[in-house]
């Protein structure tokens, strides 16, 4: 019975730690994700206008255009 309790506690703690790591990484990468979404819109807009864009341009360069 004691082993079952330890297993449940371990699984609970592991789940909490994993969820905290995922939440922190999501918050950390949010600005980069938003910048990439804006850059993708700009890239699609420029492609629709048949303006040549370099594939290696990053999101910062695309947003400056």
C-alpha cells in the first residue's frame, strides 16, 4: 500500500513539474512566436504581390520591409 502512495505522489509531482516547464517555455517563446506570425503574414503579402524575397530573411528583416 505504501508503494502505491509513493507512485501516486511521484506521478503527481512529475506532472506538476512538467506542466510548469511547458508553461514557462510557452511564456518565454511567446514574443518570438508573435514576431514569426507577423513575418509570415508579411511574407505571404509580398509573395501575393510577386515581390522577390530572400528565403534567408528572418522575421526582423521582413518586418522592416
